[in-house]
């Protein structure tokens, strides 16, 4: 397979046909926060167990953090989650009950980013997410599009689910997440969509709201101003980038450290974001990801250039062409997790676990199970 071409074909058609049929389990829940959590815990118990075991191994082997250390570290985050949104904490409690697991194990899953960044013994995070947004001013059909390749340890794939959460009066959520984690990437019935990138600074904290809880707060929002306030209302456990679009035809990008933030508005109607800070407020920040993820700037540039080249005609197919780009392989926009033969000391890059493209006005997204160059997009819609 030629990884250096933007359009990659699979050499084994029969194998690809089987791969194309894979999908993450789609789980629908409703009721009170505790009831929703119990349903998630029961219906996704296999995936939650898988994720606990995966992170137990990942923390130990890559970051020299034992599961017991992670559990102890997670305890102070409970009051932060409760202060942020008691219903989110209640949902986590419900998941622990439904899956018949200790509550702290579920809390650890929801603070896994803070464990890695704040107490992990290395900053070599295997990440590489690339996000895109385009507004009606530059899209072919006058729609708002949002999407990304989500790149992470490939061992997480069996633990991924599509969660559809009905929670009136808050909007219904349709998101792709690691089972057991309350917030991730997706959209809601209010016409709001969300993508994210891992960022890093040398600013470490001993508290704050876990970033996956912040993601849930954003998805609980009806409007862009409310979504921004969900990021900024309390200190955060680590740094992240939040790309948010709304069916009103607007998008914003919020870069946040644990104690500060900046908002980027795409005046030209489209934008891309990788894994380094680009907002004016953070030009002098100690950006720890620039060194350990050196491909981030190339991915940012390639995605921005390819979006600009189709200004006025951008559609879902534009996003797909960008998401299968392998420039800089193996650390391109589409990633397969390999290390180069002459870099045997490097453990490999993150793998694209899924690619997602959202049309927030229609309430639909297209999703791949794995790398988009050799997996088909499947369409999902809010019920």
C-alpha cells in the first residue's frame, strides 16, 4: 500500500470489504443522570472493562504509573467534577453501579489525560489529532461542517462506543467516546458539534476540571456562548483545544491551558487545528507538544492549505480528501501507528482510531472504524 499518496487504495479488496463492515457499538440511554449511567455501565460493560485494562497497561508501560497511583491521584478530582456539574458525577456513579465496578476506576478513566500529563514520567504522548471546520461562507451547500481524525493508542479501538444520551432539558447527545468516559467528540440536538486536540504546557496542576468532563459540558450546551463558558468557568486539569461549530453557521476554536484560554474566530470561514498553540495569547507559552509531536506544524499547514484551495466548494468529500493525506508518513494526518525502520528506538506514532465528519444542521455525522484511507464512512443520525 502506497502511504505517500493522498488517495490510497487497499491491495486486498476482500479484506477491505470485511474491515468496512466494522462499527463501534451504538448505545442509546435516557432517564436521570444515575439511570443513564447505569444503562451505559450495563450495556457497555465489556468495553469499559477493556478500557480499564488497556489504561492499566498503558499507564504502567509508557508512563511508569501504577493503577493504584492513578486511583489515588484521581480522588481530588471528584469534588471538581461535582462543582462543575453534579449530574455528570452522578452519571459516572451510575456507570460504576451498572458495570459493577469501583467508582474510582471510572473516575480514573475520566481523568486519564490528567494522569498522563501531570504524573506520567514522560511527555511522549502518542497523539496526532487533526481538526477541521468550515462555515456556510465557504462550503458548497452553505452548511457548517466539523470533523477530525482522532489519533491515539490503537489498543483503545475495542473499547470505543457511540453513545446517544437523551437528557432533557439538556440537548440529546450523539458522540463517539471511550466507554466509561462521559464526554468526547460529537454533536447534540441543539445543532452544536465538537472536536478536540490534545495540547501541552509545562504548567502542571493538582486539580481542576478534567478535560473529558469539560467536553461533556460543551456537548450539554445549546449555544456557542454557553459552550465557551463551559470551558472557562473553572480551572482545568490540563491543556486542550476545543473546536466548536453550530448550525447557526458559526465556529469558534478555544485553546485552553489549566488557568488561561484564548478564542480564535475563523474570519475567512474555515480553519484547521493540530496539536500546538496558535492563538496570539499563547505565542510565548511553553508549548511542550511542539517538541514531542514535531509533525503537528506540518499537519496544521497541509490541512489549512488544502481547505483554502477549495474555498467556496468545501464539502464532506473535501474533508475526506484531507483526512486521508499521508504527507510526512508515518506521522501524517492519516496515521497507521508504524515506526520507521531506521527509527527503531521510537515506539511508533498514534493510529487514527476513527475519522468523523459532522453536518451540525442536519444532525448527522459520518464515521470510520479505523483509518479513513481503507475504511468506509458510515452515517449516523440523532434519533
